[in-house]
C-alpha cells in the first residue's frame, strides 16, 4: 500500500501548477482530496484584472490532479509496486461547469473509477466548493499512464 | 455470424470514434484504426470495451496490440467468440 502523502510526493507537478493540498481518501475505486485557491495564484492576475475568477481550465486541472492522477499513481503502484517511471497523459474530458470559484475558496474533489484497463484510466469526478457549499463542476475524465521512455516528443 | 456482419457491427462501434465520418463509407478490412481512420489512440481502449460488451467476450492486453486494422480486429472477435 502507498500512503496518501507518498502519492502527493510522487506527483510530477510543482508550484505554481501543483493543485493538491491534501488527500483524505485513496482506494482502488476513487479518491477524495482538497485544494484551497490562494489569493495570489498566478492566473488571477489576468483572469480577470480587478475581478479574479478561477479559469475553467484550472478547475479541470485541479480535478484531474486529485481525481485522475492520484488515483492512477495508486492503481499503478498496487499493480507493479513501482510508480516512479510513469507519466500521466490527459486524453479527454467532458465536463459541466456549474458555479464560479474565487480566491480563498476551498475545493473538495471526489473521483469514482469507471474503468482502468490497458493503461487507460477513466473516472467520474465532482468538484465541490466547501466555502460556498456548491457543486462547481462535474464530468468524466480519461488519461493514460505511460512509461517515460515511450512518450513521443 | 458472418465476417461481413461483424464488419458492419464493428463499423457501428468505431463510428463514434472516427473523426472524419466519410472515411467510414468505403471502410475496408485493410484500414488501420489509428493510421487510416485517424482514431485517437486513447479511444482504442473504449472501442475494445464496446466490443467486449457487444459480444460478451474478454479481450486481454496481448490481443489489443494485434488489433491494428479492421480485419485484424474482426479476427480477434472471431477467435474470442469461438473460444467462448
């Protein structure tokens, strides 16, 4: 078994593109985790000047990192006992954006496995805003987990 | 089930994932799923899952690598149906 903290440590993302504060639950069926939007996130400078709103693509990224990549690391680790030599590739998503989110909001992301086969992981993921108690975004996410050596440049 | 029937059914399954639908009109067994039909390689897994559901068969990791063309995919479906 790999611990939630070990999974976070294995994420390939670094500041300012690391969007997982805490993983509360990781099983082979899904994950639950949190990210709080900082007041000084780089994207608020331009989206929009004087009116900071979280870009939808960033919401999707937060959901993908917590719901898809953390789950993928866990599944791959349980299968091969080695999740170091793999990179996550985001392959598709289909989401509905329901509510905007703002600096300081705490987001809770929950994912549920649809399938993990042939190296492809597909999940249903929801993002809730705990600050406003609203469902922010939901949809299906897919990605591949591939060996580093096989990634075409 | 004949080869032609399977090919027609396969056409229905892969149709969802072929970006240029006109490529389906002259579909032949020689067509490569990725190279000729321009299917996103990540969708090959979805096609395989759809095939498994439709024919109630199980396709393992080794077999997916052999499904390069429409004809090869039909071969795999026949093999799995035979060994059911």
